């Protein structure tokens, strides 16, 4: 999929999944700009960087106003610490929702003029946490559920000029995986719960994002593409006795 001549903006694209997405678009020939508060820990080949606080609407609008062209916007910035609901005040949970739901809306609105001109595409980076219970990261899960709903409505309101889709991402192996899943032995055990037998790599998510932004998906809008290795094996199957040998 050749995206030569197209300008792609990846929010929060400095490490982990975001860096994998930025690399995938650069490999497809696009001009890629990532924006985040902090620069990448190491330069990403063929990728530009601009410092932007995505929770600052004025800064986001100024950033997009300074771009001559935007063909693709990937709303990747997000994340959350582990925080049970009762362990924190509502204001702290609201900050998680702000980053994972309000910031993508702010960026999409700020880029709308350029995207309309380019007949472009928006790719939201969602999560399986938005499709199932998310204990310990409930505000994050709620935000990701809202993001998927936002994308479907945006796809209708902004058609036919802009396509909008969501990648619903499962567990990904990144440089920060140990913070979520534990040491290497724990990562191996967690990977065994995935039907395909491994965690995703950032490049897996990147290739899926390139597909949704490319002409190969020209008739795909308002869709959610699952990138989760087959999902999660239902717990009841391990507890059930039917069909098990003695």
C-alpha cells in the first residue's frame, strides 16, 4: 500500500504502539509527523516530531493550523495507570477520560478542514477495554467505549468527505509491557491466553492502521477492526466439564 505524497499525523506517536504506527506509515511512503508532549526517546527514521500538549485545545488548533496538508489523522495518544475507582477522586478519573476521549475529538475537529480538502481518513486507536469490563482501568475503558461510538457518529456526520474507523486493539508487547503484565515469565503466561499464542507487536497495529487509511479501504467507514489475536478465551470453558476426558 503506497501512501507516497500523503501527510499523516500520529498523536502520541513517540513510543510503543504509536511509534509502531508512525514507522508503518513511513514505510508506506507517507510524510509522517508525530505530536506529543515529549520527544521520542530515540529518533524515528523518516518521522518528524512536534511538541504539543493534546489536552490544550488552543495548542492543538495552532498545531494543525500550521500544517499545509493533512491526509490522515491517527488518534493514538492515550493510556492510563492502574487505578481502582474507589482509590481516587472523580477528578483524576476525568483526566483519563480527557486524554483518551476528549483529546481525540479536539484533534479531529482541528484537522477537519485539511482532511475534508484531502478526502482523508481518521483512524481512532481503541481498545478491547472498551468492549468488556475493565477493572482497575474503568475510566479508560469507558473512554475507549466512547471513542468507538464517537468514531461511528463522526463517520456519518463527516461523510462522504472523511472516512472514520477504529482499531480495537488487544494486548501489545511494548517497552512498558512489564508495568501492566509483570516480568518475562508473566508475559509468556499472558500470551498463552491469546488464541494466536502471542501478544501483538506495535508493527501489527501499524499495518492495520495503514490499511484503514489506504485506498484498499476506500469503502470502509464507521467500522471497528479487531486487532487482538482472536480475543480472549472465555473463562467458563476452563471451568466446564462437558467434553473433557477423565
